[in-house]
C-alpha cells in the first residue's frame, strides 16, 4: 500500500555504494591502479596467411584431361588436387602495366555547368516555344498542300464512269431445276 499523503513509488531501490556497474573482465580489468600505472598496448599479431580462392578453371581442365565426366568424379578430383589461384601481386597486369598516354583521364567527363542567367531569363522555355511554333507551322503547310483541290480537273460521277467503261455483258446461264435454285 502507498504511504498516506505520498505518491506511490514505481521504481526500485538502487544498489549500495560498493556496487560497480558494467562488466568485470579479470584479465584486462585491473581497476584505477592498472589504468594509471601502465598502458595496455595491443600485442602485434602474426600475419595470417590468407588462403587464395580455388582456381576452378585449371582444376576443370585437369579433370577433363584425366577423363572425369560426372560431378562426383569432379568433386573427388577437387579434393585430391586443390589448386589455388595465384596471388594478384605476381599477375601479368601488375608486373607490366599497359602503356597509356600521359594525358589520359579515367571516368566520365564532367557535365558543363548550367548557365543561371539563361535560367533566370526563361530562355529554355522560349526556345522550346519557338520549336513548337515552327513544328505546328510546318504541319499546317503540309495540310494545306494535301487539301487544295485541283480546279482544272472535272469531277467524275458514276454515270460518266459507266459511259467510259460499260458493264460487261451478262452471260447466259443454263437452265436449272426449280428446286435447285435456292441452293
């Protein structure tokens, strides 16, 4: 129960004065005396020889020469003859660098800077508007060329066409029985 006239406490009591917060590690933690007395220097490590990745191209070639064809035989060959790739320090490219011109630069060329004066004057908008006006004017000229009728030519109607080229004569058909007419 809460004490009379006081708010209820919702926290735990703190540990005593002899309590130390954090993790205690025996071999490194010697307290203040050790921190003041000496420096904890990192001991130099011996360089571990890094295993180069396997050279599967050479191993596959050797397995084929030995006459292996299945995946199981290839795995047995890999375990028997573990060939690693050569160190890159001794590669052909690092030993003899390719001959390049002295003034050659690598990478992408920088884009020219945008002229802010043209942006402030809305010059790009005006150029685009001019292009659109020229395009619409060219389209109107093409339409006018197509639509203009030729006034010298007389319009031909169906009657004039039939007079020039009469319909072919209808060929007589043979007599058929009446019940075969609708078939």
